[in-house]
């Protein structure tokens, strides 16, 4: 049967064989109609948040179908259309896809064919043929003399309403405008689809200028493969493209420290500090710089303070461990490395520094193993602090 | 493995000690590298360990019955694997690696390049076999420009085609993280984005942004319908033909707006139509200002979708990029075809039925006043006679002034709860009541 009453539909009632109680139903319906009409007249429109109007129309099989409160479906689509209008047909086709997908979950679609002022001889056959051809299976009602069309103050076809179980209009879309049509289908999808949490990539607070991030990423790739010259070039390019972007400067500072170019490193750290005066990265890198500059005691003191404030910062712990290692306090150093490793297994800096300490301790093979671990982690990718 | 390493390490250490003491004495016993012979082998920036310590016998052995003729011990790969951890083959293996021919790329004695590569740079090495034409392009991918083939390709083996370090888009997203994160938020994604190389040549091209061909031709390879539409357009939309062309309005990767638009549709249009523009056949109104000053908008405008009536790629009419026919004149002999544009949304019976109580509110009792005004063989009033197409300050976007040639007649339209009245220059004050 074409245009059959959908399962779990709204209160669409077929009244073909219910002649006995017709008169009382008509009275109730008329009363309801005037009540709702009164309310809506006060609003004057059939826009979102106003109540829908109840109505009764014949379907293509000649059944009297009532559309009234309460709607049993979780969400009801009411669409006014005509066979002579291409966008109407496109809308029916689109809605059918959603109907197929969600009818068992509580989507109901009622379409009102507002063909002409009077549906003339032969037009009904055209409509039936079209419905068959487009495989439309939701309810098709014929607005024989455009009374419902007028009731809903339709001025453009198609016009589509989303109606809640409480008979409230949630959305009205005239035609198939780009944004609102997308919105219509999004609402339907959101109603019936379980919300899937997309795994979002870590979004940093600062969004660099378009095209900048790729140079930094390339620089990080090069850095991970120890191609420092190339890494520097790309990082400088990123910094040049977006002078407010801190990350390339962090990388440049790190490269400079690795290359023992301490004054360059300090320059970059100063630039970062200007952009982000409270940067913990700068504080940490400066402390590491102190170790490199053999101001170990001073560095240890400040790193301990840093650690007290940020006990879960694995890199800070590794720096502190390294500083103790440089002072040949190996037990303390290895103890701190163990804590750092517990916190983070993915940062190449920890095994890299540990390798250095083990070497100082004369444990060549263990040092080599840590170095390999560090290289392996570095190759997997670098994260900036 | 560890034992083997220790053994090799000790061997090298012994060789180094022996070499150091020999150098101190001015000779290198047991080594082929002397001040006079094979000196160049160890003068490179990166010297292979055995060569550096004069442990030539690690790799070479004297041929029987010969005094100065040597051969390699074993095949290339077997020999290398004596010391180096073997590299595991994968689904895709670089031809020299598959053949076990390490020395095709690496100089076994040393070179000035890292990894003792045979050529002066990685690209030179790669292009000793691969065709260099691929990089002789106007726009090069930055890693290609930098000569760093190994950002994307593995030199030995990979599980991915073309020895790529990662598969598909994940390779590109190693650097292009902005695209990756944008895709997560996007509502609409251009389908070729699943394979970046559909549009981009990863090495370089003669078009902008390494596109395999320029815009719009690249777009037209798939969007043939648009190509036809643009070609057949009577009136050309500047946005399609100038500047970034298709990219002026569409994002090639993703968008949160329909049709991959770079902005919400109406805002996008108004980003250009925010000023008066001179065009071939007249002047285009500053639409932004018009909408700001007039709050009663035509339906498609209320839906913020100019494309309801205008085809941004070029309409088939010769007027204002309109999608379908719409009369330009004040008077017109009525025919339904003339109002093709209007009747894409509105009921044609609006002007076909002389009597109605449902089709329109513009009726006196059941007398259809739209029919009365429009449906005439002679001097039928067109929609524009009374309605401002885009927006006005009056209900149902009725005009303030009727555009009767150069004379603009005030319409004096007033809407009442059950009808309305107007007093234009066309006729005396008339009222209607439903």
C-alpha cells in the first residue's frame, strides 16, 4: 500500500470505518481546531515555537487521516509539496532516506500534497505515479481544496515543519535553502543518532596563521631525524609567517641548546618570554641552559622549586636528575630518572639525558641502550611542551 | 646479539689501538690505508668504522695465490649484516634493498654525507635512478624543495605503496595538521580529501598549490555540470572568473557550511555585494545596506540563501544571474512561462484562479487580487510592480514606491488584520477585505 500509515507514528487516525463516533469526533476536532487556531492567531504565524494546527485529510487510498495532538512519534516531519515543483520532489526523496533510516526509532513523516487550488481529474494519478516512481512510503495526504495549505499559511513549496510530540513546531523551512535544509537534517540525525564523540586532535589555545603549522610540523619531523639545519630552516619560516606563534621559537631554542649555541638559545627564550611572560617552558629551558653552562648547583635549587610546584612534570624531573648526574650524585640522579620514567614513557628527553648520566657513570652498554631508546622515541615524533 | 656486538666492539677497539700506535709510529700495519696507498678512503667526513681503523679484513680477503688482489667477503647484504642489525623487509621494498645491494646507495668506505651515501645529497642519490623531471616544476612541495625525500619515503622498506612512511592522508597530516583538525569539525568534506593526491601532486606541479592542473579546470574534471553551467551562462559572475575562481567561494577541503562554502551563504554573497557595483548593463545595488535598512525580507532572503533565485555559477537568463525567467518590466502580457522563477516556489494558481479563499491573503472576499493585477493580456502588472524583490519596510515586502519608468509612485500600502488598502498613482484608494 502506497502511503501507508507509518509504524509508531503520530496520532494519525484512519476513520474510514468509524462512522458511529464520527460526529462526536468532529465536534472535538472542531473545538481543538478553533482552540489551536486561536492560540496561533495570537502569534499570527506558523513559525518555530508556535503550535501546529490539527487537521483531517484523505490519503491516496481514500482513508480519512487525522493529524492532531498528541503525536506519538518522537519527531514528526510535516511537509507541504506539489508534484509540479522539482524541489518538492527532491525534498520527498531526501526525507524518504531519513524515513527508511529512522522510522523504527520514532520518526514520522506526513506529507500534504498541495497540488492546485482543486485537485483536478487525472492529477491524482500523476501524484500516485510519482510516489510509486520515487518509492515514497510515508503518509501522503491530499489537500484537496488547499484548506490545510491556507491554515498553515504556506506561501512557498516545499515547506517543511519539524513538530515535537507536544505538537510544537520546532522548525519551519521554506523551499530547500542551503543552511536551513542542512539544519533540518542535522536536527533529525541528532534526534535519532547516538552521539559519537569524535576523537579530536589536541587543539592548542593559539591557532597559528593559516599555512604556518605545516612548517613547524615539518621542522619537528626534521628535528626528530636529527636534521637540525633543515629543522631550523622550517622553524624559522614558521616563526616568520606568524610572529606571535611561540612553538617554532621553543623548537629553535631547543635546537640551539642541543647545538651548544647558548646565546642563540637565550635570544629565542627571550622572544618566547615576550609573547608569553608566564611561560613554564622558558623557565625550564633556562634551567637546563644553566646545567649546560655548569651552573649546576643554582640549577638544582631552582629545579627543586619548580618540581615542588609541578610534581608531575617529567621533563623537569629529568633535568633535575641530569643535574645530579652531572654532579656525579648518581643514586639521586637515577632515582629521579625512575620517577620521571614513571610519569612519562614517551618523551625522548628522559632516556637521552639518562644515557648521558650512565655514560658519566661508566655504564657504556646501559648508556647505549638508553640512547637507542631515546632515538626510537624521537623518531616517533616530538611534542613541544 | 649482544655477544656479537661485544665481539665486534672489542675487535674494533683492538684495531683502533693498533691503528693509533701505528699512526704514532708513522705506519699502519695490517691496514691498506697508508700515507701513500688508499689514503682517500679515510679522508671523507663520515668514515665507515672498519675503514677508519684499518680493519680492511673485516670486509675483504686476499684472493688465493695473489699478493694484492682482494675480494669482498660474502654478498653485500650478508657482509653488512655481520655488524649491522638487519633491516626487516616489508610489503614494499626499495629495489636495491630487495636485491641486497646496500652499496648501490652507501659507500662502504665512507663519504661526505650522513649514512655514507654515495652522492652529494639525498636528491642526487635518488635521481641517479629516478627521473628528475618530477621536480622540474614551478611549484614544489617544501620537502622536495629542501631535497628531503626521506620526509615522506622510507629508503629501505615500507608497508605502504611507494615506500611511503605512512599511508594515505595520514602521511600528509604529519605536517598538515590544520587540515586534519579542520576535518574533525567539518560538516561537509570534499570527497577527494580522502586521497590528497587526487588533486595535488605530492612532488610539485606547474599549477598553484601543487595542484595537478589549475583551478577551475581541475574542479571541472569532476564537476562537469558546473563547467557547462559556467560556459553557457549568459551573464558571467565575476567571482567565478576572477581571483581564486572556484576557491573564492568554496573550500576545497572541508567546510561547516553547505556546498563547501567558505562562509554562511548570504554572508558570503554580501562580502562582495556590500557596495554599489557597476556592471555591463547598469548598476548593482549595495545589498548589504539594503538588507540593513529594510527588515521585511523575501522568503529566500529570510532563509539567508541568495542562491534560491540566483545561480552563482551563471544563470540561463540574461538578467542578474537569475536561475529562471522573471519579467524585467513593469507591464507584461501574462503568460505562466514569464514567471518561471516565482512559480518555482509559489503556487501558479495564485494568478490563475480568479476566485479563491485559500491561495492568497490578497483578496477581496474570494476575489483573487493577484489574478486581477497580473493575469491580463494587456498591461498585466508584474510582481515587481508592487513587491520589492529583496526587502522593504512594508509587510509582504511591498514596495514604498512603484517603479513606473522614471516616475516612482508612492504606493501607500497599509495592511489590516483582515485585508488592507493602497493608494498608488495607478488607481484611487482601494481597500480589500477577506
